[in-house]
C-alpha cells in the first residue's frame, strides 16, 4: 500500500505538528488554518477538503485535527 503524500506528524511537546509533502518539510502547523495555508503555498489545490482525504493526508501519532500532545 502506498502511503499518503502529505504527512501531519505527531504533535511536538511544545505544540504544533510538522507537516511534510512528498518528503519536503512545509512547516510546523498549530491548527487546520496553518495546514491549509502550507498546502496552498505548496501548490496543492482544494487544500480545505484534502486534509480529510486519507489517500492524500496521513495523520500520525494522534487523531486528525488535534494539535497538541495529549
């Protein structure tokens, strides 16, 4: 099975989650707005709907849309 091209990594101890697309670091997102903005800047269309598509985005460590370590 092919992994998703966009990965939202586990939350850092200080908050936020590293975001990578196709192996390149896009930044440290602290909320959905940050994530969508990173994807738009990377030239990915339909970023708002893309973040809930498991074929495009893999959320690691904790559930999707959770931005702080539990």
